[in-house]
């Protein structure tokens, strides 16, 4: 991690931004007291995740689609049981 005082950061910002692009983190200080950090932004994955990675690994029982009990439905609708 590079530690810089404010003046050096302002004077050579483009130089330090190039280092950040390569993965370094820059700590900006005012009178040697850390006040900010410049770090690379996480990059999105190079390719999209394929759909259906876990196909066939998960089983949903038929009872999942059964209606909810009345007391639970009433709670969802804001009514007392």
C-alpha cells in the first residue's frame, strides 16, 4: 500500500491512478494522518454465469404449491387470526 500526503497526491495524481489500475491501493494522508483510500473498483466477471447451473440438484416437493393455511394468509393480509 502506498501512503501519500495530500500535496504529492494532487501533484502526481495521474501517476498514482495508473498504479491503482494495476491493483495497488493508495492511502491519502493529511499531515501523515490517513483520511482517504483510493483502490481499484472490482471488475465484473469476464463472462456471464450460465443459466441452470444446479439443474437436477434441487427438488421442490409438490406440497410447496399447496395453499397456505388461513391463519398465515390472514397475517400476510394484515388481518388477525
